[in-house]
């Protein structure tokens, strides 16, 4: 295995914005009187906003029009962006910055591969865009994870083939996307707890001893 590039998922891997997604969806679900908990939330990891809403509405006894669904998704996104507006560079853990810098020093090319349309805002607030050679996100793609589109685009922007890249993910859908695209995969968080991926990481720094 000769890994030349590493593609990091954003929410739940590089930063803890997965918690903000949970809180924003929880607020919407409470307003609509729909049961929603962390177990259901785990199914939303890596999945687009619209698909996430469909999963939440599975527990609803009512059916909603497309227009209502659009309003619900917009409302969740407003709550989420409100939470993001409080992010500063101090919310980006120093050990993650150190890991990324050491990987770069070792000659690895680094990318972000996220389903989120809020990726540019998060990278800007955390002031970390310049750590990456390429970014592919929800604004660039038609199919979200488990489709490999976002990772294939990230690899293309790195100028590397999937077999030369490792995808790091916290979501089952993300590990599936990495595998479908022909990438090596490493899991953290929820995906690691499920035993998914070619490698399991206790923390991001474990990458240093691995590749
Ligand atoms: P947005 P990732 C994903 O980001 C999140 O895991 C998922 O919960 C979210 O629904 C999706 O982005 C879309 O996000 O509403 O901000 O466009 O994990 O692929 O970095
Ligand atoms: Mg994620």
C-alpha cells in the first residue's frame, strides 16, 4: 500500500459539526412533534440534507408536500448556520492541525470530501482551507454518499487515482462510498465503533503511524 493522498470527511472527522447537525435536526423534529434521537441521527451521517429529512419524516404520521419539505430543510439549515456562526479557529483541535501538517511534511496530498453544502463556510470559520490541496463538497455533486461521486472528484482534483488515496470517514454511508470508488478506507467515531473500513482509527493522529 502506497498512499499518496488522504481525503478527509468534514463533519465528524475533521471537526465536531456533526453535533451541530444533530442539534439543528432535533430542534426541527421537536417543532414537528416527530421522535428523533441519536440513533436515528447516526443514519444521517454523510447523507444529504434532503435525504436526511426523508429519514426523519419516516417517523411522522403526516405526509408533507414538497414545498413544506423544502421549508423544513431550509429551517434546519438556518438553525445549523446559526450554530456555525459561533465557530472560531479555536474550535479546530491543535492535534488535528499537527497531524495534517505532519502528513503534508511526509509528502501526502490532502483533500476534503464532504456532502455538506456548508463546507466553504466551515473551512472559512475554522481558517483551515489552506491546509488542503483540494476540496470537493455538496455544492459540486449530484449524488451524496454512499455514492462515491464526492471522493472521485476530490481524487481528481488531487491528480491521483482512487487506489493511491485513503478516505477517512465517520459514517457508514461514507465508508460505503469510499469502497464503491475503489479507495482505501479508514474509520473513526461511529463507523469505527461499527468495525467498518480497512483500518480503524482511535484518533486522527493514528494515521501517522500507519502510512
Ligand atoms: P448540509 P460530511 C454531511 O457532511 C453530514 O454528515 C450530514 O449529516 C449532512 O446532512 C450533509 O453533510 C449535508 O450537509 O446540510 O450542510 O449541506 O459528513 O459528508 O462532511
Ligand atoms: Mg461525516
